[in-house]
C-alpha cells in the first residue's frame, strides 16, 4: 500500500512454507468483532492511502467477487456455474458490506468451496483407482481463461477424469531420482546434492506407486484446506479486495504479520526448529544452529511431535492438528519452558523440556565466499568474491529502539566486503540476487551505495504523480572493482532496483535470465491497529502491505 502515514517501506518477498517454531511476540488471533473492525479499517485505509486513489464502489465489488473466487479455484476445478451465479448476486453490494464491517461473503463462499472440495476429492480417489486408456488421443485445456465453469457434476467429473489421467501419466514417466529430488525440495525448500543410494536413470514408476502417490497428494490437499481457520479466510478475502487495485498489495493477519517480521528481523524467540506437516504429523524439518533445540541435542530432524505442553500445563495432543496451531502452542517468550512429546525415528516416545531463547536465523542472512579461479579453471589466476543476498531484510524495531547491532542486509554486505579485503582482496565480485524476491527499500538503496557511492538510486512517484528521488549518502564505494550481478526471473522488487542502478551507472555487468520478475511498485507496511495509537496499547489487528 502506498501510505501517507508513517510506515515501513518494503518490497514484498515470499515466505517459506515451512514454519519456524519461534516468535518475537505472541500472535494475537482476531475475534469475530475484530474481523469486522479490521474490514472497516482496511476499507478506509485503501481509499485514503492507495496510490490509485480509487474509491471502493460497485465496480470494485464485482472485481472482488471474481478475485476471491479465483483465489480459491484458479483452475475452475471445484465450483459449478450454479455456485458462481449465486456469488454474482453480490456483485454490487460487497463494497457497502465491507464498509459496514460485514465480511460474511468470504466465509459463505469458502463454505461452498469446502463442500465442493469434499465432493471432488472423493471423486478423485475413485478416478485414481480406475483404469485409464492411454491409446486414446484426448485434449485437456489448461488455460483457465479458456475454460467455462462446469454446468453440471457430470461435466466436472469429465474434466477431473482427464486431469487424473494426465497426472497419472506424468507420475508414470517420472524417474525415482526426480521423485527424490522433488520430495527433498518440498521438505527442505531447495534441492540438495544426490546422496549415496538414490536411484537414477530412466526407470519408470509402477502403476501401484503412481496411484499411491496420487492418493497421498489429494489426501494432503483435503487435510490442509479443510483445516483453514476463519481468520485465514478473512485474510484471503481482504487480500482479494486489495488485489482488485493492484496485484501486490495484501492484508496480513496478526499471525502472517508476525511471520513477516521474523523474516525482516532474522531472529525469533523459541526453541529453534522448523516444522512441516505430513500425514497428520508435525515433523521436524530442520534444527536452527545456535537455538535451544540445537544446544539440547535430543530433538532430531524427522522426529514427530505428537503433543505439546507449555510450562507445567497438561499436554495437548497435536496429531492431525493444523501446523500453524501446533506452532502457536510451541511458541513463547524467551526464558519460558515448553515440553514436547516426541515420536522418534526408532518409534520410541520421549519427552523433552526446552527453554525458549532468542535465535538468529543465520541460514537466511548474507553470505560471502571466495573462489580461487585456479580451482575452477586450470591455469587461471585470481580470486572471485561471491556475495549471496537471499533478501533485503532490516530490523526496523531494533533500529527504532537504538539497538546498535540491529540486523540489516547492507550492514552484512559491508561486513562481507571488509572480510574480502582482510583476506587479501579479490579481483572481482559477483553479487548474487537470484531468487531474491525483495524486502526493505532502504536496504536496496544502501546496498547499491556500497558499490556506487553517493547519489540517486531510485525514483518513486506518489499518488499525485510527483517524483521523489531516493539517494544513498555513502561518501565513496566500499568496493569499486569489477562487478557482476546475477539475476533470474525470480529476482524481484528491491533486487531489480539494485541491478537497475548498477546497470544505469555502467558500474557492472548484469548476467542471468533474459528478464527479471518485473515489479515496479513500492509498498508500505502499515499496521491496521495504528489507528488506535491514541490508546495505551494499540491492538494487533494485522497490517496492510
């Protein structure tokens, strides 16, 4: 959101699906009354602060119907035309309802969605067990824009028959090595090097294995979506409202805002573990170095947490519990204790008591490496410094309270550059911005300044079209030697500002995909509860981005 009120200027980036068991403050859950309050505030803040200066009217209402339906069912696989006809009755009234704090349309549509989901998943399992004739030539349209909503269940069943047949065929053609790599990526967020014993080569998956994996896929889809909470539905609904004006603005619930703040601070208070959900179990995905779990040493990757007790409270069974709820139970303030009942990989049940502490997310911060060219290209000489920047993070709150060591991308890049100098210098530097989805605008400006010195970095227009130039005040470049910037199609926002400035000043070479992501809007993160600052304690109602 483009805001006139004091706020943190950021470029959005994606958050990991694996959830960290930690917190900088306990997330507040919105009551029904607060959800209504949030809707009214979001309505007013959009009208007053969005750069388009567009009022939320009947036209917006119609777009909201389309946007929310698209959010839930982008491929038109669940809703019937009769459902859409029912939703369209609200095409000119949602603007008035939201202004009055009424968000009932969101849950109403979602209830229909869950009903259709249950029907479709049941049908999917039947189709998975059916025999498919692959000698018949068939066509399946995958562009949702070209697909009309199904008018009957029979019509929808036919679409699902082709879909399951297509997915079954893809799984049959997938090699065990590809399966292992994809499953690792799903669990850990990146593809690791092949380990000893992993299958490779053109072996074809058996029919039984393909069916088993498809059954598991659709069970996971059903289990995940059926556990969606009302706060999440309202979050999706209000985000759809924001997206009627631009594709990047959104509403973050208190929980989502907390996760966003963790990513910006790169620190949290908790036990130091990342969790994932699989087959109803909460599984330890990774242990954060330097955290309570790491220091204790007993909790292991792939252990299953089956119950949680905070302090001396009774254990709460968490099997089949939504992952975010499990995380809420484990999270807590530094110095407090939590007990975990764990099913180990040897099938033993253990109870571990851990003391929550502050944890630095070192794996997500800037890193620097020096490559000896002789090791890569025989006969060549020289050293190349590589600076990996995963995101443009900045601990705004730490900065505001005067923490001299608040976390910052530009500070960490500066440290890496000084470290290169301390090790005898490098002959060139590669700035790796691949997969960097953005972050704090101030960090992009300051990182660019480390290589450019003092001067303009980016220009932004406000609601009235008036340009504002953002400059860096670095007296001289920290590094002025040969420079290459690596980008790809997932380099977005703040990454594009840095790469663009380097290019415009002819300061270095841009190497990578033909294009970057292409996001040209600046956003502010504005707490929705900011309107209650006159109170002693402003309620946490989430934020607009």
